[in-house]
């Protein structure tokens, strides 16, 4: 994703105003395979966007389980 520094700064300020935090995580192919086997089939997709969505859902579900 090619963005200018001004665009990244604007996006950062929007997230900060909303009280959001952005995280960057590194996922290996083995991690994607494990996430897919856990029921998030799109993690095994070759489409990166679908992988990102599956991982985001997985992480979100894991956080909800921690809050219980």
C-alpha cells in the first residue's frame, strides 16, 4: 500500500481521535494454517485481504474469550 506521509499522519490522527489503537502483527504460514484449522478458513486463502480479515476475526474472538 503506497501512501504518502501526509496520508499516514491523517489516518493516525483519525484513529487517535476515535481512541483506537493500531497493531501490527507478524503471522507465519504455519500460524495461518493453524488459524484456518481453528475454523477461520479464509486464513488459508491466497487472497491477502481475506487472510487479514480471518486473522483479525481470530484475534478479536480470542480477546473476547479473555474478557470472560
